[in-house]
C-alpha cells in the first residue's frame, strides 16, 4: 500500500509556469514575491529551484515578476539606518571587449559630490573582467557588508558590496550557471534590488529586449528616477560611437529618447590587451584615449540625466565634460 505525500507548497509556482502551452501563465507580482520569499528562506528543494529557474528563463520574466522578486529580496535585506545615497549602480555582466571605463565614470561622479552605491558579482562567465577585481587592482576598498559600505560612502561618496554581502543565496543561484547551462532571472533581479533605496537607479543591459522589463518593474515598484539602455558588454557604460536609446522613468512618467553618438567613428574598437593600468593612466592624463574619455563622460551624462540634473542630452554631456576637465588628476578617483 502506497502512502500519498502532501504536495510541497512551492510546487504550485512551478505548476503555474509549466502546465502547457494553453494553460501556463506568468506569475502575478504577489505570487512572484511569495515564491522568491520561499527561495530566500531556504524552503525550496534544489530540484524545484532548478525547474523554476529554467522555466522562467525559457519564457523570460515579466515586469510584474521582476517587481515581485525584487520586493521579496528587499524585504530579506538587513539594511543599516542612516546611509543615504543618490544613485544605485549595479554591475553584474563583466567586460571582455573594453576596459570597465564605467568605474572611472562612477568615481568621477563621486568626486563631484554624488553619493553612489555599487553592487555586483563576478566569475559567472569565463574570460571577463569584473568590477571587484578591478577595484582591488586600483587599491579601492570593497565592502563585505552594507554597514561597511556606508562607512566608505561617508568617506568618499562611493561604496561597493559584492552580491554575497547582500543576499548570499542569490550568488549561489548565479553560480549555478555552469550547471544549468543558462543564466537565470537572478541576473535581472539582482540589478534592480537598490538595497539603500537610492532615489535614482541606472541600468545597463546586454539584450535590448530587457529594457522594457526593467523600466516596467521600476514603475511598478514606485522608483522615483531610473534609466536603462544597452550598455557596453551589458554594463552601465555608454558606447560613445553608437546612437543610444534610453528608456527612463521620472516620478511615474515613462519616456524613451535617442541620444546621438559622441564619436564620428562608428566602429567600436576591441581592446585585446585589457590592461587595467590604463584606467589610471587615462585618469591622470598620462595616456590619450578619445574612446575612453567619451565612454566615461558619456556614462556620466547618462547618470546626470537619470538623476534629473540635466535638461537634455546636450546639457548632460556638457556638464559631464566639465566635470572631467575639473577632476583631481593627482588622485586616481574619489575613493583612492
């Protein structure tokens, strides 16, 4: 005689996604929040988690699902009081064709008074240069917790925490990529967490189709200011030789605007050396690199527009160029 087993509570969420072509549907925002809360609490079997992640990957996550997932992540965070930031900056892709010029952009903004919190991960894709290793190479501090990042922000307007310092289980899920063979929705979710509730959030993605998802999720969560665009390598970095479509959200109003290219040469160079020391050399004016400077100032301009500190792309670029010219060349960056 066989004894029937009681169904696992998480099975309902797998079933919603996998009941077949005509019955399956996306999760609602509330369902997504509840499902992610169970995952974060360790209440899901590994086989369920793998099935859930790949079903989500196959159909691609909706804005409602991302919003629900992110809300659950935010609720699970241990956020210290008293840390105020202006801009949330995620870094989850890694670079392989160009050095991470966006780091100079973030440090230039910080040196100019913008309080930036950056978070990311590394190692999930071979052959890429990640933010943590770059910061460490440059002698810049990497925090292990939000509290430690808060101290760095108070000192230099810039703090970075790897994903495992926020929610270790999300890092574990990202590390499943070699096992599952595909990225999971966590790559999208983690970018949107904004753990310190910055009023402005900027996003760079690799696949342009995800721009609507990020914009929609931000609107559902009541984000005051955000922008998303196709970034170099999937990071928050302007490709200065290309026109750029930026999708934004300001106080509940969504918009889309094309920014003109900054360089006349349309071909994007490929950096075969990826020599990290060039970051400092460009900052100190020891190396002339028009592409690098345009990438840095173009990214700063996008951040200024995201925060509502520029009237249009031309104004944003003019401010960014002035900030670059006025930088402290004797210091590598705001956190150095």
